[in-house]
């Protein structure tokens, strides 16, 4: 359009020059011819630049221009999303292709999402309403759980959105298992106590020896319940504080010495060996750090073989960390149990753990305390040789 106006303006200026020249030839007046030329040129320029600008043409929204826009929007979503047209996969973002395979484009949606519940929902006609989400178990891997949402667009195509609910399901299962295990752990000593108390109320209470033995058992079960409740409260408090990084200066070498002195009354105190180096203070909560020392050293003394050393080592780990290691020479733990040792109430040998006074929460508490201190926990074990628990804790940074 602009090039066309430029040519027309140039032609008009040529015509104006010719008219001025003709005026000069006919009249012989150069001044009049110059005035004619200037006026004609000005008129041509005003005509070329005047008037309202031509309106821009309206955008043309054809199918060809709309499709890339939808594909871009779908691709920008991290979770798996598919666009379905005539029951075939028209578009699938990277998340969907990774979950279902690169071949899903153009396939029948029932083949692309191989799940009976998904096929039933996608084959069912709807009125455009989103409807309730469909829960799919085993899509992708056997343990994965997905939530499928379907929404129909104005042109009849449908958008399928898959949301991974595996993590939330696992968290819910952990919560349910935790409540069930806690209830069981509390119910067992309570039932034992009630049984012995009921027996004492009857004829057995008249025999001093029997009464003393039964009361000792009741007292032991009550102590077991007390330890469990204290560990439950402690675990709850640690979880509530996990986002608050402790910032007190803690002399871990001194604290380790204090804990070993406190454990000196243990039957295996003579087997305790300490190797404590000069380390910088760590940033921590002294009460919680004392708790993990009691738990880890106490476990090593309980489960290590009698007469074998329990070694507590404290060494610097570079300039930023301190390494605390507790090793025993007990029976060891099979490899398949190691990943689950920090789960609540998980026990390798339930009978032995309960007989030694364990609540099943000790290592779960240790893990949460180490995580709150922004440290790292590692448990290594070899059957027949023993177990080593290693904790790396950050040193106090000077501000």
C-alpha cells in the first residue's frame, strides 16, 4: 500500500514540473512558473500525506493459526495433558508422552490410556460439565495413582488432565498406618496391665510373691506406655518445628561426653569406646541433639553383642560439617530392611525390640532431628559384623 502511494506521488510531481515548464514556455515569466511549480508540489504532498490512516486488517483466526496456540498452551503444562478429537489423541504434551509413550498422537484414546475406568469415562457422552475426577491405579507403574479430569471445549474437543496423586496417597497411607500402629502399641501393654490387675483383684492378690511379681509386670508395662507416649509427643513436636532451623551454638564434643557419662549406668557401659576430636560448634538444638545421641548410642549398646565394643566417633568433615559415627559389632541388619529402618514402628525383629524396651520410634525421631538440622543420616550394616550409623551435621557459620 505504501509503495503504491509513493509511485503515485512521484508521478504527480513529474506532472507538476511539466506544467511549470509549459507555463514558462508559453508566458516567458520564470517567477510565475516557479510559483506554479511550488504550489503544485505542495498540493501533491498534502494529498499524499493527508487523511486518516487506513485501518489495519482484522486478524484472521483460521484453524491453522489456532492449532499451534493450543499446542503451546498444552506443552507449557508440566502434568500430563491430552487433547481429544473424535476419540483420537490430537495433541499430547511432554508429560503425557513420557507417561503414555511417544506413539499416542493420533491413536484411539482407549489405546493411548490403557485403563478400563479411563476408557469408560472417555466413551461416555457428557454435556460439557467437568464431572467428578476418575481415580486410576496402575497407570504408568503398578504403584502409581492418577486422578483424571475431563473437560469438553466449545468445539467438541476434550481436554484430559492427569494429576499424579501417588505422593498424597502414600502420605495418607502413612497417616493411617501410624494411627493403627500407635493404637496397637498402646493397646498391647494396656491389655496386659488390665489382665494382671483383674487377676490381682481375685485370689492371686492374697499371695505376696504372686502379687509382687504381677505388680512388677504391671509397672513395666506402664513404663513401656510412658516411653511410647513420650516418643509420640517428641516426634510430633519435632515435625512441627522442622521448618525452623535451630541456630544455637552446641559443643557437640562436650555433649557427647555428657551422654556417655549418663549411659555409664548401663550394663554394657564398659564396652563404650569414644574417639572425640576437637571440632567446631554446630548450629543446633542441644536437647534434640542429646536425644539422638541417647537413641543411637542406646540402640548400639542394646543390639551389639555383649563384650564387643560400641564405638562413638566425632570427627570434622571438611570445613562445613561434623561427622558423628556410632558403630557396634552386633548381629547386623539384612540389606532389605535398611531403607525402612527410619519408618515409624518399623522393626526388624518385633519380639526382640519390645523385650529390650524399644518403641519403634527411635530412628524415626533421629531422622527428623537430623533433617531439621539440615544434616544427613546414613545407616550401613553387614549381617554378622555389625551396624554403623553416621550423621553429618553443619557447623555454626560465623555471621
